[in-house]
């Protein structure tokens, strides 16, 4: 035959005697019987091969034989050794005393091949049913593994989100912190100037005479005062739209996706809720704001408005309007609203 290996001196190269799919139990039993038949036919010690064959059966079962899984195993003769190979494993079955004749080996190969031809319809139906069952079990296992992976991914994403949230949150007030302020303001400012679709207003807020409050009533009272202030800020913003921040000891900020008019109304409400014990500086960018305006200048405009509110007696708000001069530095023209 064309696939018969060449003989090098007295050493015969590897010959595949049999290859079989071990999907069901009869396949495995027949395969073991063929192995013992091969040992005896080739002049080996069949009795001594029993234990290696029993060990082989266990190893094949561990690899999925007779479970519906189409495990392919092959019996090989290499020089004087018989061994079985499957997947990435192999097992030696017997060592022959003499190298068999070519005709003996070929007759054995042909007989084993003929014996593996499945003519029994019931056996074929059983094999097909077992393989179908294994396929369905494999699919179900894959679905379960995918569901488990999805749960693990969601848990990981949840932990990551919580870590990010904690990194952006002021631990005392629960408001967003300075880090979040810098990131969200930068993104919102650039997006507003680029898209020109909606206005953006920055409100900077300082608590008036907070140091005196701390000195008079103690830090615990001061912390409670800050927490109440945070609750007041939350009451005037839209959840999942606007943002409130604690950016310093008694310094707060609101990022409002609205125009100056709405921001002024919310600032006046904050003054009312706090009994005018805070100062507020406001600056807005709109579709008419010069494209050259930089973020630092925008923040400076709101900060200057806050500074003016404090200088005018505190407990009030001042609006700032960023404009470009010919230098082209940015300045703020401000006017008092309360």
C-alpha cells in the first residue's frame, strides 16, 4: 500500500494500525478488544498487556470517551512497541519480542479496519443519539460558562465603577470632588464651544464666615454645616444632568447645563435657603461666546464674579460675562443681581 512506511535496516517506522472514534461505550469496548487482538497477533504477551489496557481505558474515559464526545484514538506500531495516541496524550501497551513481518502487519491492519465498519443500524442510531446528547450538553455548558463570564464581567465593572465613583467623591459631603470638577468642567466646556447646541454655566460658591462658624461651634458642627450645604446644592440641580462639587474646604461649585437666567434663579433660591450666608459668582458660555475663549479664562470670570460678590458685602450673587479684547486677553464685565 502507498502509506506503508519505509524500512530502515531492521527498524520499521511508525505504522498506524487502527483509528477509531470512541463516542459511545461499544466503541470503547471494541477498541480495547482490537488492541488485545493486535498484541496477540503480533506475537506479544496479551496477559501482560491487560493492566496497561485497563489503565488506558480509564485515561480515555477521563478524556471523554464513551460520553458522546467524538474522541479519536489510534493504535500505532513503532518498531517493536505498540502504543495508543489520542489528543495530546499517548500510552504504551506492549513491547514485542520480534519485529513482525510486513504481511502480518498488513493483514492485521485490514482486519481491524474491516471490523470497525458499522453495519448495525441500532448501533449507528445509538452513536448518533449519544453524540447529539453530548453536543447539547456542550452547548448548555457553553451557555452556562458565558453566563458565568457575564456575571463576572458585570461584577468587575461594578467594582471598577465603584472605585471610580469613590475616587471622584468627597467623603464628607458625598458631592463630586476637585478631581471630578476639573475633568467634567474641561469636557463640558470644550463640548459646548464645539457643538454650540446648549449653554453652560459655572457657579462658584463660598460659604460666608465659615471660619468663624468653625471656631465658635467646633469642627463637628462645621462638618454638619458643610453636609447641609451639600444637600441644599443637590436640591437645585437636575439629577443626571447637572453636577455639584465640593472643590475646597468651604468652596463649592455647580456645573449647570443652562443659561444665565436659569442659573440666576437657582442662585437666588440658594441664597434664600441659606439665609444669604453664601456668596455666588456666575459665568456662562453660549453659542455667541467667542471660539477663542479658553477654559482658564472662563473659570477666572466666574471666580472674579465671586470675588466681587464678597467685596460687595457677601450674601449675594454676581454675574460674569466672558469677553475678548483686542490683546486678545479675556476680561469680565459684571453686574450685581442681588
